[in-house]
C-alpha cells in the first residue's frame, strides 16, 4: 500500500512541476562563456507597453546578476530583447461514442458531435546574447506561451518565463 501511495505522490509532483511554457536555447560552441562578465541591454526591438517592458527588463537584470554578470558601459555582451505574439485558434471536438446506445458505445442510439473553438493571443520573448567584440550571436533563448490577453496572467508569467529562459544560460551548466 505504501508503494502505491509513493507512486501516486511522485506522479502528482511530476505533473505539477510541468511548465506551461515552451523554452529552448541555442549557442555558439566556440564561445567562451567564462570570459563574459559585463553586459548592456538593448531594447530597440522590444515592442511592449511600459508595464510589461519593466517586468521583462527587471526580471532579466535580476537573472543576469544571479549569473554573476554586471551591467557596464563597455560590456562583454550586448543583450537584445525582443517580444512578439501570434493569434492562436484551438479547435476541440467531442465524439458521440459512449454517450448513448448500448454495446459499449458501439450499439444503436443517439449521439451528438460538438465542435468549438477558442481564440487567444500567445506571446513569446527572445533574448539574444551578442559578443560585443566581434558582434556575433553567442547565445539565444526563446520562451513562448505567455497569455497576452490577460494582464493578471502576464504579471505572473513574464517573470516565470524569463527565469526559465535564463536557466539555460550559460550552456552546459546543471540546473
């Protein structure tokens, strides 16, 4: 009995730790990430309202400082931050099987098919690390799945997704 309770608890913990975001990163294998100590954030392509922009930049700065990087005027890294969003349509369909009839849902009877859609905007953040000396991209982190249409959700999700993106920097480090 204890074994089954342990398995149930482990499964519950595993499911609850799943992130709602899709996060990925890529990097230049030739880059020496130990040499990077300072950064400067560039936000030319960060097309967000001022509230969301502050959320993104505050969390990014916090994550960079936690990685041991400091802001500077003559930086090792130029960090470009971009945001975008896309319209998403989910289509759901319910099947009549098992609703009516006999024979395990495969007999005679009445069933109803129902199809419904939901439309929403999904946001993404892109963080590019560019080597300031040679102007080459050395690391990129992308996170998507932000609920753009809900201010309350964005307030919570922007710091979460930025933390998940930055968990992949520097590459090769254990999380």
